[in-house]
């Protein structure tokens, strides 16, 4: 069964080296499991209001094929709700050395600022007890109340020293662009705790999930997400976030990477003509990105091999990509095909070594 699962996801049958997976998911099975980590006040709030937890169906509707591969979808409930599923589905079959666990629980959909902060804390404590303490191959991203940068920084300082946490999860859809100064307390706390800022698919902003309005179809929404990733990265570069926090490391997760070379070329071009407005961006944006940003391989969005080979060449670095299974989501990724179009010197970096360095593993 494990071999069949690997074959269906385009497993790296030709790869026998180390594997570090920079994006696997945990799902909170129900709000009730978080109550033991919460003050009784918030438990009472939930029960009085009949609140069952955040709605996370926008990015991945439960019944959509993209939400989980068939072989990873349980008969009932959500996939990846306990560590045994992750072990049998992906860690053991891939012989994974380390996997970075990301739990998007849509804390940002809860508008009550104190309740949202308490909810984020309870998710982090649940991750520690039920995932990190049970599986030594796991490291994790901590969850924050992203609408409240001060509270988010406080939560990062509360649990950021736990060696199991190596990243802070930042949903890509927000009410504002992450480079703006209102978000700087978050990045200051991330840098202070020597963590990675993981900008990841998802988010419950006040605005539409595209630059200019709500999509009519789910397919539109899926495609528009790439534009949001590009907007966030543009903001971080142009607003001077990396100059303000020179040790900051960012991982762009579940947003693909094939779009990056042409977007970066355009960003360099615009910078050359407009840099007098942003004098703090004192070198080409592509150089800043190479120093501060890495991208997960999933979804690969791989076209013909000759085209993907050119994209790999355009990246201009052997050290920008990190392998991700994006368990349990469904992508038409073929890791063997991706490795085949790379220089041999790049493959070990993609499958393990870049993530090892980026996450200080």
C-alpha cells in the first residue's frame, strides 16, 4: 500500500538520499480537543454560542479532490488528525528524516482578539503534546493570531523557544500586505527567536481572494492564489522588511515556484526605474530574494520537461527550492520528473539540504 501511494503521487523512486519534507499538514479534528488547553472562559464562550470552530473550507473544501488523495482520505472525518496517519502515509514510506508540520486552523477568521489569541495558544499546545512529543522526526510551525501583531509576537515569544518549533505560520491572505510596518512586530519576534516566517496558502481576510474581487468558480480562486503570493513577496522586498530585519528567513509554502523567475525579472526591471522612491532597496530584488527566501516544490505545476528545465535555469540558484509532499493534499506532482530536469548538484539540496540549512535542522 505504501509503494502504491508513492507511485500515485509521483514518488521519487529514483531518489535514495535524505528526504526532508518542508510541508506536511495536521488537522484539528474538532474544537473539543483544544478545550483542555484553554481557560474555562473560552470553553464557556464556545458552548454558549454553539461555536464549533473556525471554518476552513474556503481553501480546501472537505469534499474536493484537491483536499486529500484518495489513499490518504479516512472513511470518516478529516485526514491527518493524528500522528499515526502521518507516520503510515508519508513519514515511513518516504523514509523521511524530518518533516515540517503546518496546521492551518483559520484562527484569523475569529474576530474576537483575546479569544483568537487563546485559540492560537491552544493549537500550539495541542501540537506540542500530540505531535512533537510523539514523533521525533517532526518539527512544526507555530500558529499565531495574525490580525493582532502584538499578540502574535507575544505568542511567538511564549513558545518560540521550544526546539520543536522552527517556523511561524503566516496565511498568505491577509487584510494587509506583510511588508507594511503594522506587521513588523511579528517579523521582529520571528527574527528574535531565530525562526522562519512560513507564508502559506490560506487565510480569512476581509477582502476577496484575488486582487480585484470574488471569483465565480473554485478554479479561479485556486489560480488567483499565486497572485497573492507574488503580492506578499513584492511587499516584503519593496517595503524594506529584509533591511529592517537582516537575519529574517522566509519560506513561501504551497504557492508553487514556476511563476517566480518571470515575476522576479519584472520586479528587477521596475526597481531599476523607480528605486529613487525606495532607496533602502539598495541592490537588485533578486539578490535579496536569494538571501532571504526559499520556495516549496508543491505544487510543482510542471509542464513539458524542456519548459521546466528552462524555469530551473532561470531560478539562477541551486539553493532556492525545498521538497514538499503537501500531505494530504492532491497535486499532480511528479518528483522524479522534476529531479530529472535539474542539474545533479541541485537534487540533494532540493530533497533535503536546503531545508536542513534553512530550518537549522
